C-alpha cells in the first residue's frame, strides 16, 4: 500500500514536471488557480464580523460572491447595506432570533443589530446619493406606476395573477409587503424589478442591474444585463397590442 | 474628638451613601432616555425619527448629528429647565398615549406646536456663527435683524427656516449634495 502510494506520488510529480515544461510557466500559472483565502484585514464593527462568519456557513455562495466584490475589497460589509432601524417597516423580526442560537459562536445578543433582507435604493443612497437620486427620477424607478396608467391588460383584468407575476411584476417590480408572520410575502419577494415599491417608500432596486452579491460594474455594463426585460422579451401585452414579436438574441427572426 | 464632629461625619456619610446611587440612577436614566432611538420607541414618534434619519441634520459633510433633544429641549446646561421639560414631556406623552390613543396624535398640529415652542436659543446652541456670511449677504442681514431686533420686530429662526428636518424622503439627503440652502424667508 505504501509502495503504491509512493509510485503514484512519483508519477504525479513527473507528470507535473513534464506538463510544466511543455506548457511554459505562464500557462501553468493560469491553469492552477491560486487558492484564495478570505481574511478579514479591514476595520469593521464586530456585528459585521458576526454577519460574515455566520453567513459564510449559512450561505456560502452568497458569501463567495461578496468576497469577490469591490465592496468586500473596500471593507463594506453585509451590515453596511442591510442596516435597518427597529422602526423600519421592513426590519426582519425573524433575524433577531438568530442572535439566540447556541450552536453558533456569533449567535448571541452581543452582536444583535436590526437588519432588513431587502436592500433598497434608499439604503444604497447612504453611500451613493447621486446615483440613487438620478435613479429615483428615471423611468425605470417609476415604471410600476406607468404600466398601471397605460396598460389595459392590468386595468381591465385581462390577465391572471400568474401572468401578472411573471409577465409584469417580475421585471417592472412588485409592491413589497410582509405576510402575517412578519416575513416578506412570498408572492412579492424575491423580486428585483426596476420599479419595485419598497416598504421604506423608495422605488426600484439597484440589484436589477448591479446583481447581488458581486455588484460587478462590468456585468452591469454589458448589454446582456439589460436582457431580461429590455432586449430579449417584449412584455406579452405589448406583443398583443402592437403585433410586435419578442426580439433579440436567441429569438428566431 | 467631639461628639458633634462624629455626628456630622456620620450624617455626611449617610448622605453620600444615599445620594450616590440616587444620582447614578437618575443620570443613567437620563442618558438612556435621551437618544433618538428611545424617542422612536413610541409609535407616534416613528415618523419624526425616520424623517430625521434622512435629513441634513444627520447627513452632512461635517459628520455632525443633531439629536431630538438638541432642538426639542432646552440646553442641558440649563439643568433645571432641561430636567423639568424632559420629565414633563415624557410623562405627558405617556399619559396621552394611554388616555387618547395614538390616533389622537395630529402630526400637522404637533409640527406647528413645535415651531411655536422653539426659542432662538435652542437653534443657536449649534448655529452660533451666523453674523458674517461672506457668500450670502441677504442671509447675513436677516440674521442681524433677528439677533438684534428693533423693538416690535422680533423674529424667530423658524419663521424663515422651517420644513428642514421632518420631510419624508426616499433617499438619504446629504447636505453637500443639496442645492445651496436658502431660507424660506418671511
């Protein structure tokens, strides 16, 4: 057994040597990604460290995205965006229970802070006031009001709730509300519609284009980012009223 | 030692033992009940708290934050007036909440009542350097007229400056991003 292990090791080493020689140092470096390790080297409040340490285990994908973001690089934590006040309509009551967990080092009241699941343009405006202000004045932000003003399918009840949820509100945005248990109502959340009416009164969702939790500027600038509603599909009602066909990449002419 | 001296020392000692916790408790209570978060623990005040949070009295380039108390109560240096006003308003709010209910709270009426109660001294606790304004001479002259009024022409700060803080907003309104401020005038 030991001998076999040794032989395998030698063979592997030989293979590596040959591969490195034939590929050249640059290509070799590309193919073996550097093992990344997340270290907290920025100053941040202990409550934010608690968010990170717990959600690292609870939502590893979400955490991994965030670690690659500019926000993470700049030391902008979960708490900076998800911060809420006890008086906010959208503050998560259930999240408070996380601070009573005994199985988690950070599940104690020492780290207790009010947070909201939905990060609205108002929250973003704490650091990006110009962008939020411009967005608030845009057609995107006010699109929910616009469709209710002009669309006969909505106003005359000519489509079903499912059609509305998938065909209208998926892109134009829902009206957020809590259900009777104090959670966000599953009928309207998750949603990143550009004109979403948030519980703090702000309109829209920055994450429509700046997808969470990487918030990649590069991604937001690509035409595909506009895809879900603007390029690849025309709303069904528009198709019906104007005779236009869905157009864009992937749709046969 | 004389008997009188011993009695005096004992009395002073008893006084200190009684007074220390009493002062500590009242000081602690005052600190705990002086935060905006505490004010917002009453449902009636949530609107004021939420609008204050987005206002320029919180969000500005100086990092300065004016709390509820800074505007709505006499200065803590005026110890007696401060304690009296704070205690009186606290008790009054609780009594009215339980006797008339939160529906009785008329925001517009209370806004006007607040403007009526503001004295110029309260604003001037922070806004002390308002007599020389190199880029706005109109404001400078208006301030001089308000601070050194001719008899019969007394004015209040809030006559010109109102609707500053408690306005609903869907954004945080940083002062440095607002257009140059101008008082509403008379």
